[in-house]
């Protein structure tokens, strides 16, 4: 979908963390630290080792959670409650994003590896919750994370999405690949987090559009 046609896209799928708010808020950094602490306690290892395990599970299984479930039979709820129990005060209202979303006529859905309760807190804090008809979270996905193609298919079925009419916005490059394979238009929100490009240089990430400022990008196409 060319840039000039994006405004009128019937469906928008938005990732949450480091996408609907800037990574400079460092909110996910706190989640990342809590992941390491949980892994350290669960596996009874030092924090440094837990961090290595956490990142290796992310690369191999899609999320640290999935690695802990697959390799250690861990029940997910305590982990999800713990890692998402964070202070939201560093998030600020984004009036420019709020205005831009109000000018997008299409349906808007949050598609996240986090939980509904966490996503709702983030959206309320930013001041954009009213724009979204649904949140597809890790529970809805049966704990299967992006970028597993099966959950993209589930999103398409559940919400009646016609892929070639949909736009997906995401900061983790590899999570855009299944959307693009289905025919969705993809927007990569570039950050300075190395794991977000996951081994791919920014210039070779396969996305239809790229931006380092989602609020500004959407403001421009809806102005």
C-alpha cells in the first residue's frame, strides 16, 4: 500500500511496547529487568546468567516466557503478573498521536505479546485507549508469541481482517515478516534497541515503510 493510501486503510494492527510509545520512555527496560530477576529466581542462577538465558530464549522461542514454558514446563501466569507489574509514571500523554489516530478512519487493534491488563494501563496512560476496538494479547494467542504465523492467521480470522487491506505497525523487525507474507502493508518503527532488528541491519529490514517517530509519521499522513 503506497504512502498516500495509508490514511484510508480499513484495518490497523499496532504492536504496543516501543511502538505506541517511544522507546526513550524506557518502560520496556524495566520489564526487561524484571524478566531477568524472574528467570534468576526460577532457575536459581545469577542475574548475569539469567540475562543470557532470557535473551537466548527470546531469540529461539519468540519470547522468554515461551522458552520457560517449552523447556521448563513453567506455568505462565505468575511470570506475566510479575514482569508487567511496573510503574507507568514515565509514560506521558501523546496528544499528537491521539489526534492522528482520531483522523484514521480504519479499525484499530492492538496486537501484543503482553497481556490485556498491561496494555490497557499503557493505553490509558498515553491517552489513546478510546481508539482501539480490541486487544489481541498473549492469552488470546494461547501463549504462542509473534512471530509465529499461526497467530497472525488467528488475528485475521477472529477480527475478519482482509490482509491486503490491513496495515501492521511494529518495532521488532522479525514480527513484520508473517504480516507481510499475508499481504499486509508493514511499518517498522525503528529504535536503537539491537534486539529489535535481531541481526538485520536497518537498511535491509523488509518493511514497506519505516519511521523513527510513529506519532510524527501518522500526523503527516493524516494532515
